[in-house]
C-alpha cells in the first residue's frame, strides 16, 4: 500500500470556475491570493483544476500564488507540492474573490526501497509497492546488495566491477570506486575485484573489499567526494561491516577483527582489536554488537567491553550474522555435520541477553532440493518476511518465508539474481529546524 502523507492545511473559502493565469495574463489584477508554505521549504508548487490532469508551475515555497478571473461562485483549485526526497502532497483549495488564503503542507520524507532485478536497478515504496525500473545496469553483480548513503541521498550499486552511485530518482551520479582506482590505491597493475560495501553513517562514502593477484585482499575507504581517491584501510581483509550511527567500521582478517574510527580529516583511529572474532555486526540502533567467536555467537555492548555467549551449539558457525529489526535478537547460519558427507545449514534466531525466549529454528537446509547451503539476507520492510539465500552465488536461489510462523510455506522469489531490500528514508538528515510561523511570514 502506497505511503500516504499527512498535511496540515489552513484553509479556505473559494469561488467561480477559476482560470489559471498563463504568463501573458499575469499582468492582470489578481482576484485572490494563496500563500503557500511547506515544511521543509523549497517545494515546487503546481496548480490545476480538479477535473483536469493539466497543471501549471507557480514557483517554490514559501510564496504567494495569484488567482485570476474568479466568478461570483466559489470554485476549487488543486495545489500540489513536490520536493526531491519527499512524498508529493495534493490539496483542494476553495477560492472566492478577495480571499487571502494560507495553505500549509508538512511534507513527509519519502521511504525508498532499492533492489536489483534482472540486471536493472529498481526503486519502490518502502513496502515494495509501485516498483519502477530506473536504470539498466551493465554487468551487475547479482549477489551484491545496493547500499544507501546518508538518508537516501544516493544508492551505490555494483556495476561492471565498479561501485556506482545513483540518485533516489534513478539519475546516475559518480562512481565511488572502480577496479582501476582500487588498483592504484593498493599499488598493483593487476585487475582488482571489488565487493562487500559497508556505508559510512555520515554518508561520506563507504568501505569495500578488493582482491587481486594470488588471493591478496584489502579493505578500501571510498569517499563520496569525487576529488578523493580510495585509500587502503587494512590489508588482508576478509569481511567488513559498519556502525549505523557513526563512522566506525569493523574489518575482519585472518587473525581476528579490528575496529576503526574514520575521522572527517582522513585520520584513522584503532578503537579495538578482537582476536579470534570472525564476524562482527552492529544492532540497528548501534548500541550492541554481535560477533562470531570460537564457533559460537556472542552479543555485547558497542563499547567492546563485555561479550556474552548466547549459543552452545557445538557445531560449526555461526556465520552470516543478521540483526532482527527490533534489535532483540540475531539471525545466523549454523553448519550441521553428522558425517563427512552429511552436512546441512540451519538458520536460527537467537535472542539477545535479557530478552525472553528460546532460540528458534527458522529454516532447515535439509528441506531444500536445490542446496542445503543457507544464508539469511534481509528482512522485507513493513512485513514479517525474511529473505534468505539457498546455494552459493552465482548458483543460488532466493526464498521468502514468514519468520513469525516457523514451518510456513516458502516462496521462490528469483531463480537468478539476489534482490536486496535496502530501505532508506529521504530528507530527515537535511531537514532544517524551522518554525511554521516564520515560513508563513516569508510567504505573506
């Protein structure tokens, strides 16, 4: 269901079938005025008749819109406010001669959903409705998810080996990193394969992984500023993740995981070294971490001071850690081994310390004819649905299951390509605090 917007209108009395002024008519005397205010300001104003799809642009908020040629009978006009990163808002305003009307619209940030399907970048509402194919990608990596930077300011997509930025409306922007720029950063003339981007919370860029030569690897800091080149953060990197609240990243190498803070000046601080940690992910609010350590799952505070063991499976894993959106637990893959030839994966939900409930088996790999290799991928926003992978890329399939109902029927989503629900909310970071009364005064 499409996201609807809330708006406050200070409205309105109105008159006669109004004829909207064209440029040559605007020297005529206005019969009424509509002061248009929006929060945030800077919204484009479109005015038309309710019975017609046609409309005319009348400037940006805050401003006063003149209305011409009104008859004695009140009539309606359709006012629509549009601003990039926000949902459009439409209101009907009744106008009569002599009116001075104030129309106030509080614009709601647009919630975007991005994923790659059949080689195309798709944008949709956060609930998945109204999908729109906005870009044809060249040689996309079907198992790499789109990554949002900032508050839906741009989405980074893997295309032809590069991490390319697109605007929320699908316009192509610059490339964060290319195989050539990565090769210059690591000091090699060999091709560098790139994957695994983690966005910086500030929106200033991302950290990704590169591989070249005989299995050499590195984590690269990729600034969004087109004038800055990628730099090597850590050699030998195998995994990378990022805090959702600050520019802090965790890089896993062979001996363990190191946590770095990236400063705006370009300086890098080491916050913590965690020997033996094979994977680290932050909770949605950034207040907790989940780590894979000694084949068990641990959860602790984001200050890295204390870790609490929450599994005792005695099996290989956990792997592919994924926090539940509520922050109450972590999904992970556990590898079961009975004999050398008897192996399958299970996806479990394990609750965080202090949260009641036993660990829950969500998906059993023995039930999949395609492969017994499993990995949780993402939660579909505004639903009780988990997307998970069966098999290893590129020979994999994606399934959906209601994780609130263990044993519920599963849905095969795609036979090839990996959809990625990368939800982001536009406009909330840049919206300035502004008193509505001040905006009304500007429009008067």
